[in-house]
């Protein structure tokens, strides 16, 4: 299964993902590139900077619309 297929399945049940989640669950190291690939196929995402309990910033991608 390709990384894009894994993300598509993920977004079928959950509408958001972070880079840490993508790396831990799906072994996707370049999540921004995969999100861009989905956007080229008509997906629309919202990007929000968040902070974890230790203060480390990370970006969460949320699906707005699918093709």
C-alpha cells in the first residue's frame, strides 16, 4: 500500500493528522510532501500550529474537503 493510500484510508476515519502521528503509525517521514500530493489531486487541508505538553511546536493537518 502506498503512502497516499494509507493517508486516504486514515482520513476516511479521522479528519486530521500530525507529522509525529504519520511517522509513528505509517512510517511517513515527509508528511508535508504527501499532503501536497493529495492537494494536487483535489483535497483541501487546513494547517494549524499546535504545541505539545513540552512546548514543542508541530503542525496538524485537517481535511476540509475531498475530491
